[in-house]
C-alpha cells in the first residue's frame, strides 16, 4: 500500500500520510512520494490542498529506524532531500494548503503542519517539538516558523523542553487557527478545504506570497510589494467576476484564474 494517499475532488487535492502503524512517521520512500504529490498540486485543476494523516496520528516525524540504519540516507540527506524540499514546496505552492491535524504531530511532523497556510486540529490532537529528547535541533523550518507564530520566548521553551502542547493550548497561543471536535473533524475540515477551493485562489496565492515577503522586508518595502501584488490580483478574471457579482447582487463563481 502506498505511503501517501492522493485524490482530487471538487478542486481539493487530498494528501493523506499513510503509515498508520508508525504514526505516519516519514521514511525516504514516503518523503519522496510526498514531494511528487505536492508537485502534482501545481496543476490548474487543483484549487486547494488538504493534508492529513491516516489512523490515530497526523505524523510522528522521522522514522528513527531509518536514521540509525547504516545503509540509510543519513541525517544530511534526510534534511536536504526529504524535509527541506517538502516544506519549501508547501510554502511556494500557489494554492492554499490546509493541515488537518487529526492526532499527534511531533518533530518534523509538527513543523510540516505549521508550514501550511491554515492549521486546524482535532480536539484530541497535540503538537510536540520532540527534537531535544534525542539531542537534535528543530528542523523542517520550525526555528523560522514557530517563533513568528507564538514569540521567541515561548518557542524557545517548547523547543528546549519538548513539552506536549494540546490542541486547545495551541489555538490559545496562536500556533494554529482552530480546534474542531473529533466527532466532526474530518467532515468540517474537508468542508473548509472545499470552501477555499471555491474562492478566488489566485488572490489567495498572492496573499500567501505577500505574507511570506513580509517576514523579510521593511514596512516601506512591503507597501511596494503590496502594490505590485495588488496589480496582479486586479488583472485576474476572478477580480472581474467578484466585482461584477457584487454590483449585480449575485453569488460569484470563481475559477482561480
């Protein structure tokens, strides 16, 4: 059975991490397939991407059996060829990416989730920066993303102490967008993905780019960036459809163009 399940329906590309017996921890095969599936999400038929895990967990991070295997890829290749390409693809993908964290998200699994545009979690889910427990540093973009979400002091403590953060606490800290009850989690999170797929997704992609640029630019530079990106947004068919629908008092039909 494939370690990544993939489907496309109603403009939503669903990527399910599928090693439930290992809490969906990554090995090389799974990481490379994840990259290939994210590349498929560049297609115009994909309007939004929905990432979740099979079974009880979202992702427990790296499969440590592969790390200690003398014939394995080694830590340098695990980062440069597995995780860095995955989170880079998520951030550069010109589509909204939703992480539906259905269970524990630990180590690289937590940081892959946090690299997504919108993170929703089941009430029973949790997040753990587990790296310090085995003498490693946080990777997969965690040292960049987490301090910007919750502040340097809190991020430092969570990364050094390796505390488990329940979903409700993650929401309170601003680490994630929303907590959803387990009983309706799959239904409600996929509904969110369908909603986003029906939105003006070119504008959402430009919003994503503007937010990423804001992390490395001054205020005045960002004003210029907004001007540049707004001109691109205003040239889309979705903008024309949105304004016409508003003036005609009807619901817009966006096509992501």
